[in-house]
């Protein structure tokens, strides 16, 4: 049984209401000296464990607070940030906290951390955080209302980034929730919604990882291959393929596709019986006409899959996402090529029908001329038949006359 591999990056996100004690503690320590902040980290942190199920201990080292605009805050900027968080708490904003934790060897493999020198590319981590936070706030509908602060923390065997997000002018809806009191009693109160859908969290992590490792160029090339380079130069090229196998499959589809052409879309359920045929035609074309581009596509896809296997690990809930990515990209390729083939067959059948209508729907004058020719031919045939009948009748009369004379001669002889 293969050993379990931990994900290269994990993310944990949670939230607290405005009245939570740790919300106030976070605000109180924003403008403190960094050494004091990390010594009292447990009083500000709402996440008990990181994504590796490690207890969130006070960090040994921190590079200080950074934001969407600044790598390091001056004392004045810290005071201003504290004011904004205080306003958010006063207006009953939720406070979200999110932590990105890393496997050190994953950071080393991707040139972010040097385990020998202990050198960490903090600039790359800050940039990745900014890009990911821009995506997160956008998908949460808080692009213009949220502010955030973050810090890179380092322990003996773990590097992680802590982020705190609030809205000075809250936009989240209210909901009634059940709260447990200090002595175990429960009561209901109104709080703003803080729940983050799993889909947004998954994308949050993916955006961070792609930016940190700079996958944009590789992903863009894969997309270009699928959308442009692996496709035929002209759609009509499908019907002119030199492969006999392709031509046979093409004509089979021409004859067997549903009459309702609105169904002719690769991902339509009505196309399910034909997808195997379409995929076989796509593979036939790619291997014959685009071998170099296909080779590059397979290589880039394999590299991206390996990266995602390291990113998501094995034996985890997210482990299948690497294979899902590969499957999705292959499906995207075959869907685009399949739709291109279907459009060409649509055009081909339309052209054939137009030609057929031209030949089988003559003008009224041509139709009358044709009928006249038929009638004329019938009259002529009748005349010829009559003449042939008269000729054969005359021949029979002559034969009977000969037989009669012959009988008379024999009678005289005897």
C-alpha cells in the first residue's frame, strides 16, 4: 500500500463575530512590536490547528505585517490599520482568518525555500497572497469593502502565512444564530454571515499556488494548444481527410446523427452515443496531422499533473484533484474538436441538401417540358408498337399461306 504524501500547501479558513474576544485581541496587537505580537499570537489566532492538523503554536519568527499595498508597515500605517479594524468591529463586521501552511520540501522543490541556508523568498509569498486575496474578496463580493493584513510566520519545522480580513463597512447579510454562553446556556442573536463556500476556498488555494510557483505560462500554453494549435486550420478540413478510417467514420456520422441538428453539441446528452466515434476521429487527426503539438500537450499536461499531485498530496480528500485536472483538460480538447467536426458535418449536410433541391425541384416550365417529352415518347412508342404488331401479323399470314400450299401439294402426290 503506497504511503500517504501530505499536500504541499494547505489552507484553513474560519471566522468569528464582531463581539468575539479574539477579534478584539487581534486589533489590540496590530500596532505592537513584532516580538510582542508573536509572543501573544495565541490570544489573536482563531484557528486551533493548521491544515496538517498541527497545533498552532506561537511562531518563533515573523517578518511583520504586510497588506495589499505595503510589504512592511510603518508605525503610522499600523495605527491607521488598527483604526480600520476597530471601525469594522464597531459596525459588526465578521473577522475571517486564513492560514496557508507549507511542506518545506515542496517550497524547496519550487525554489521558494533553501533548506540549507534557511533562505525564504518572502517576496514571492507576499505576491501570491495578494493575488489570492484579490480573488477571494472578488468571489465573496467584497472587492471594494474588505481590507486585510497578513504576516509570514516561521517555526522550527513549519512556514505559514496568517491573514485576517474584515469589512469596515460590512456588506454581508444578517442571520439569526444560536450562541452558547459562558456557563453553557444557549441563546439566539443576530450576526453577519461569514460562511465561505468550499468552491471559493478551493480556488483561493489554487490561485495562491499558481502564483507562487508561476504556473501562468504553462497553463496559458496548455490553453493555447487546446483552443488553437491542436485544432485544424480550417473547419472544412475535416471532410477532406486522407485517412480511410476517418472518412468512413465521417460518413457514418453524416448518416446516423439525429435529425434535430440543435442537438449537435458534444456535451449534449443526445450526443453520448456518438462521442466515442468523435473522440476516435479526433485522435486519428491529432496523431497524423499534429504529432509535435500533441507531444508538447502531453508533456505539459504530465508536468502540471505532477505539480498538482505534489500540491494536493495523496490519501487526502483533495488527492483526486490532480487526476481531475488531467481528465478535464482532455475532455475540453475532445469537446472542442468534436464540436468542430459536428459543425463541419452540419455544413456538409446543408450543402448536400441544397444541391439535391436544385436537381429535384425544377421550374414549372421545365416540368411542363418534361411532361411533354414523356407524352411524345409515349405516342411514338405506341406507333412503333403498332407497326411491329402489323409486321408480325403479316409474317404469321405468310407462314399460314405457305403451310396451306404445302398441304395441297402433299394431297395431290398421294
